[in-house]
């Protein structure tokens, strides 16, 4: 879960304030000392931590906070505001201006640059753009083939000229985009295991030749303070316009996300939150601050549902709900919809008030796979008429799906509960379907 360790430690620090009726300056300073230690353990830049905690402390020991009826809430509100400010205050997405808009992606090898070039292409395609991916990593073995394979999955074209000069490839790609109507050109450049003069010189040549509208630095968030150091060097050389922070789903600390804007002076524009091509989010500082403080992120959850779920299937399910004709085939559709959203625990963690409750709960995503196996082992008639499932039929299904009779009964019970729930929803005149159909 994103920022898991940091979130837990900050929440533990603030929990000490809840037991106090009134707060003193000493209380504030003690809590902020724990917050400071938590941020340093999260590998946040020392100067950033020092400035942040000083600002929060000075605001929190003000008369209005200490004398208020709910001082702990006011302190948390101040921390939330300062965290948001620390990460950039507002979401800064790509600037799409000229035709085509040229985006140069750079970074070290292993940061996820090629994968996130494809993720960004899909993000743009969903918004109605016609992106073109450009294969300029001519050094890493199979890099061009990797880009082509990933791009084929999202049906986005790739411009490549084999192992040619990357500068020449870039200029020809822009001409190609103009001829074929691609409005955004995404140039995937070569990375290195470390920063070297040859890498930087090549990037400077490409920049000079194609004059990119955006230069996005792709950084592995799990490298913590090292990521900030890398960002500083790339920015000094290329004057990057923004950062894509990858592997944030595996980063329980969050040091890079909290340090980059202050140290480098450039915004984080996107974050990678998983291995799938759709796992890319615009970076919203206010929403990330809420996640760190355990307050959820329902807006991102809604946006993910709107972009990843099939609205047509949701409406079809809604019609069946209204006519009370749900069957197990519809349950299969719902399982497929949920799987598109990613791990269930990640979905629940974005709901306010839920993230802390599920912290120690073991949520097994394979349970959905087992339930799907049970339904797939049924005949078409059994799926539409589950009431015919007697002992012998259930025994056959259990054998075919590698499950138990108890698993099958549990699934059927859950299905009946869902049908009963939708009956009550149907009676509600204000009933509206969710992206899942009910």
C-alpha cells in the first residue's frame, strides 16, 4: 500500500493527541518531533523535513488552535495543508499545445521508462489523443521489441528505425506524426545504470534537435533520496518539466514523493501505481496528502472506475437488477470489472475511514479466481438457474473447479445476499447504479 509505513507512524503520533482535552505547546512539539523522525525514516530530504516541521509547529501553536474545541483536528488539518503545499499544491498535467506535442522521456535504466511511456500513451489515448511512441533506446537488448509488444496491447503505433542514430530517429518520427495525424509524440530514450556524460550528451542533442514541449524524468520512487539526487542532476542538464514517479505501489516510505518538488523545483506529474498498463495516475498533491494521513482518496477511486470499467456492461447489469433477473453470469461480469481496478486492498484503501481498518486484514485476491473457477465449472443452465444445484451437481462442480462443497455453498449464499440487497435498492426511488452496475 502506498506510503504504508509513513502513514502508520504519522497516524500513531497523532493518536496521542486524541486522549488530551486541551493541547499545550509542549504537546505539539512532542508530536511534531515524532512526525519529524517518521519523515526522516521515510528517507525524506533532511532540509525538507526541517522546514516542514517548523512551519507546522509555528502554525499549530497559534492561539486559535490551542484554544479550539477540537485542537487535534486542527493540527491534522494544518499538516494536511502543509503536506499538500510541500508536494506542489495542485495537479500539473501535460501541456498539449503544438501539433504534434513532443514529450521526451528520460531516466536511468531500470526506472520503468519504457513501461511508463506506454502507460502515458494509454492515458492520452483514453483522453482522445492519437499518441505515437518512438523507439530511441537503441542500446538495451530487446528494448525496441519490448516497446512494440507493450504498445500493441493498447493499439498505439510505434515508430522505429532499428539501431539508427537516436537523434535521426526522433526527427523522422516527428515528420511521420505530422503526416499521419498523431498529435502527441512520446520519445522513449535510452537509460544507463548510472548517470554518465555520453547519456547526457545524447539527450542534449535530441532536445536541441526536436525542441520538446515536455521533458519528463522517469524515476524509481523506491530508491528514496537517491531518486532526488538523480532528479537534480537531470534537471541541471536538461531543465526537465516534470517527473513520473514509478513503483509507488511498492514504496511504503514515500521519501522521493515528498522531497522532489522542494529540492528540484519541478512537479511530479504522474505516478505509477502497479504493473498493468492502466496503472498510471495524475499526481494530485492534496489527494496524496490525504492518503498519507489515512483519510482515503475517493476522488481517484471514482476516476479509476470511470476510466477502467465498462459502462455498457454496468448498464446491462442495472437493467437486470431492475427486472430482478440477475444470474451467475452477471456475477462473472462483476468479477471481471473488479479485477480491472487492481488489488481489492488498494481499492478499499482509497475509501475514507477504511484504510486503517483493513491494515492487518488479509484480503486474498485469489478468492475471486476460485469463485470464477466454480462458475465456469457449471453448465450454462446451472449458471442461469442456480437453484437446481443439488448435492450431486455441487459435487461435480467442486471436482471440476478444484474447490470444496463449502466453497460452492459460500458462493451461492453470497449471491443470494447480493440479490436480496439489490431488491431493496430497487425499491429506493433515488437508486442509481455504480460503475459496477449496482
